């Protein structure tokens, strides 16, 4: 059994890694201050990451750019397929439908119920993807729970059993446990996610 506080402390002592994490956090904050098109672009990135690798999604996001807004449905689907996305048609549908929310997106993410609004109104976003999106635009206190992180928490005895699904109730319960760890280690949920992701993968993406 591993001690999660020891893991966090060990990585926090690595100045090179923490400098990268600090830089990434600043990038997130800056993105959150940008225009609605840039923020929608990041929303599309998070729509692509569900059941698909983040590094591949980053590559596709870079190649498509403003096409998330300007491409027709057929064009976008062809591009996603060409660039190797696992679910080009489904993700295209989600992105096309998400465009309807562009006029209100900035106002909605400023409200306290921002995550609930995203999950309820943007098809393809669950709690994990909505939290990922909000973290990437500068909100620091949402946990991003995938099963790599769940397995780590289980191995560290933070959670006693590995849940088969992450429904909203279970998600919030685990997020609250992580909040206690964040307080103890004087870090935010965003920093914790990057620290744990680095521990699991040796990389710091977004």
C-alpha cells in the first residue's frame, strides 16, 4: 500500500517538475481570460478526450484549430477520421450540438453551478470531462477522476473498493476525499491532478 501524502511530497520536492506544473497552471489561467472561440476550442478538446488518449486529442486540436467552429459536420467528421480519432462521427455530433451554446458559454461558466450546467447541457460531457474543461480554463478546485487515478487512490487506501462506475454521487464523494488531501498538502485540485498524473505517467499534459 502506498501513502498518497508521501507521493505528493516526493513530487513537490522535485523543483523541475513543479516548475512545469506551475507553468501549466499559468497557461490554464491565461486561456480562461481569452475569447469565447478559444474557450470553445478547449471544450471541444475535452469532448474528444472521453475514451481517447489526451496526447492524441492535443494533436488533433492543434490541427483542426478554428475548424471546430467553422467546419461543416461532414468536414469535421472527415478531419477527425483522417487524424485518427477513435469516434469521429460521435464526437462530431457532440461538437456540432455544442456550438449552440457558444453565445452563452462565457456567462454560464462564471456561475457557481458551472459544472452542473455543462453536464446537463453539453452532450458528451460527464463530470470528468466537465471538470477537465474547467481546470483547463483556470478553475482550480474540480477533481478530474479517470480510472488511472481511481486505481491509484484504491492502492493508497483512500477509497476502499474500486467503483465500477462513477455516477455523480460517487464522483462527488471521491472529490471530497481529494479536497481533504489538497488541504493537508496545501495544493489545489488542479495541482493534485497534475502531480498524480505525473506520478502515473511521467508526463504533464493538460
